[in-house]
C-alpha cells in the first residue's frame, strides 16, 4: 500500500479546532496506528503562512513548510498536515505544495464543510472575535483590516460580491478550495467531509474524519476536546462594541489574541446563554442558492464524499433563531456585560485566594527549610568540636 499524505486544508469554522485538538492530544495513539502528525500545531499554522507567502508576519515562517515536508518524507507510514488557513492559497501556491509532497507520496486533500446558513454568521462572529473585517481581495490576510463591522454590513458585502474574490469566499467556497488544491489529483484522492446537521453529537464528525484517515475513532478522547464555540447574539454585540472602544490599544498578534479572544470571548462570554444568530428571509434564501451551487459543482467534480452533500444545503430549521441583522436590545447587552464582570471578578477572587494559599504554603516550607538548615548547622558545629584535640594538663604525662 502506498504511503499517503493527507493534507487537511480547510475550511475555517467547520469543526477544525475540535478535530485538531482530538488528534494532537491523541498524537501517540495516531502514531501507534501508523499516522504521523509532523512538527507541532504551531508548526502547521506557520507552514500554511509559508505556503501562502505571508512571510512578513514573522521570522519563523520561512522554511516552516519545508520542515513538515522533510519530516513527512522520513516517516514510513501515513502523514496528516492540518490547518484551515491553507484554504485561501492560490492555485499556483497549492500546486507547488502538492508537488513538494507528491514526489514520493500519494497525496490526498481534505476539506471539511458546513452549510452556509451556519457558516456565514459563524464567520462574521469569528471576525468580531479576532477584531477583523471582511476584505475585498482573497490575496489579503484576514487581519489586514480591523473594525467593529456589524453583521448587516458584512452580509450586504457578501451578497453584492458577484465575482467571489473576497476573503470569505476564498475559504468558504468549498468547491473552489478543492478545485485549487485538488484539481490535479485523482478524484478518489480529493475528499469533502460534511458536517452533520445542528444538534448532532461532535463524535459523528470525528468518526467520519477518523474513518477517512483509517484510524480507530473509539480509541481517541473526544469529550475533553477544545471546541471553538459560537457566541450568542448579545455576547457578540457586547464584544463588537468593546472592540470599537478598544481600538488599537492591544496588539492583535499578542495581547488582544490572548486576552480578548482567548480569554474574554472563548472563556467568559462563551459560558453565557445567548440568543442563537440565524439567517432569515432573503439572507437565508441567498445561503441556500449559494450552497446548492457549490454542491452541484462538487457533484460534477466527482470528489469523494464522506457524509452527505445534502447536509451542505441549509434546511428550513436553520432559519429559526434571532435574525442576525437585528441588533440585540441594549438591556440584554447590559445584562451580558454585568454577567461577564461578575464572572471575571469571581475568577480573580478565586485565583487570588489560590495565590494566597500558595504563598502561605511556600512560607511554611521556607520556615521548615530554615529550621532544618539551622539544625544541620548546629549538628555540624557539634561534630567539629568533638574532633578538636583536648588540651593537655600539667602532670598528665610522667
């Protein structure tokens, strides 16, 4: 059987964080079953930037792709390289990457995909989390512009984009991503894994993905896997307003990513109960038309489907929920902000108590260590005195 390289190239907001967490946390299990994840998770992210020529973003990026390729070539079994930001690579960039892998390997390209009625609000929400906005050129990075863009402006931009050249379509046009990355590969080596309908346990997606990689799904832990959970309408609006006031005071590739996105959004706000954002009316109809067109292109392309392409077409149930265009009432946003403040204060109090307990424990250990040192010092002095010569008294020697 030929040695294979599976290249999971997208798309964002299709369960990629969940899948990657399961795989990286169970990396040793994958290795035992013959699948190597070369490098580390950060290395896969840097490699996708390297492939796309985004070298201005950091000194460690040049050579990141080659490092993964070299490790893959030196492994005797199957290999998986996975990051959703491979998706916007141009056809030429993708062709070069495939050529790097394909000299001695059987290359497979994988895209995970979800219906646009869920993808569009989720993608906008991720922009708000990352303090970015829709850009008009897919060659630009998603962080080239920063704003508190409301959903209505984001949605109007998508519907007005007849050419499909902006950032959103570069990563969410699943048929286009597969065409750029897998256009020169045998059809049976190009795979789309569909996300099941809303409410389906995450394990179903994992079983589909693991089955494609010929891993035993039941041997991996999916319960503790980190998921990039969606926020409710009130929580997104709170974050959007905060971004407008925050401006440039926190650097995007440092404090903002850690403190606002990583902590405030994903840990504090994600724990609140909010109203589910949904496309309604003409927006939902637009998502249905675009999804149907993509599914038709995938069927025509003859790619391998893991799941069901019908799952990529929004259902009427997806139109239920809070219309994404409607901004939540100020009172509900205020309630969310008060709840967030209470959560943060409670955590700060708990952490301070832990710190105080730790300091008290350390002080007790220090006192014990000092007493032990003093006792050891006293013992040493006693032993030294016992070895000193005893002075001779007159008359002791005759």
